[in-house]
């Protein structure tokens, strides 16, 4: 059985949804950021980075969302969550997910993780002011150049879709109107209706 460590409201939701989509045998365990559980010796033994998600497999522990999503897609090929028989198409999937991880997520993180990049309080405030601009720019690029529709990669639903849905949830809190991006907004609505998405939300609320 796979075991996912998560915190509600984080990017761990993407892996949670994909586990449900794949029909995997899995369990979940909540890590409470409010009490600093991510920095506890017990959790640091699982993920020394002190972050979520972390996925326990029979071969070891995986971290970093793009890697985890790719692993699940490859472990459950029958679910058809990635174009595994096409090296270029699979690389395109990885490219999109890497953009979400390395650029969009980092832009969002400047709101509450400024201490990772600066020491001065004035710097933190400046980072926060920049977030709506950088998030709008990121989603404008996704809307215009990257989201092929009806799913990220076109007709095939892939591991990109839960990841985009997860990060799109943060737009409102980042003072960005999702409706400014009609394709993204429609994708978000369609994702919200999927059984696996509802299942993941229910398990995280339990």
C-alpha cells in the first residue's frame, strides 16, 4: 500500500487526486503545519525537507510533486494518466508540471515563505505585493499557450490536470480572479466535478 503525507491546502492535493484516479491502494496521513509537525523528528525522518507531500512506496520514499505524479502514472498504466508510450508527449507532460512546480508555485510561495529568500521585513512586504502580478502572468501564459483544452494536454486527461487544478485553487487568495482566464476557469469547473477530486477532498476533511 502507498502512503501519502499531506497538509490540506497544499500541493499534496494533486498527488492525492491522482492516487484516487489511478485506483491505487493507498492511505493518507495529515501533517499539521500549525503545530510545526513538519519539523518534528518523526516527520523529518520521512522527509528531511520538512515539506509535503511525501509518498511512501515499497521501494522507498518519494518527494516533489512532479516526480510523484510521474511515478503514480507509470505504476498504474491502466489508468491512462500519461502518454507513457510516447517519449516526447511524456516529456511535454513533465515540462508542464515542472513549470507549475518551479515557477508558479514559487511565485505563490512568496506570500508566506519570504524568509526563504530574504531577511528584511520590508523585503517580505515587497514580495507579497508582487504576487498578484506574477500569478496573473503565469496563468496568462497557461491560458494562452499551454492549456490545450479540454484538458491540459488536449483530449487526454493526464497528471497535469490535478496539478493545475490544485494550484488554481490558490488564485483567489492571491488576489487573482480566475474568471480572467476562461479556459482555466472552465478546466477548474470540470475538475471540481470529478469523482476522484471529491474523494480526495472528503478524505482530507475526515
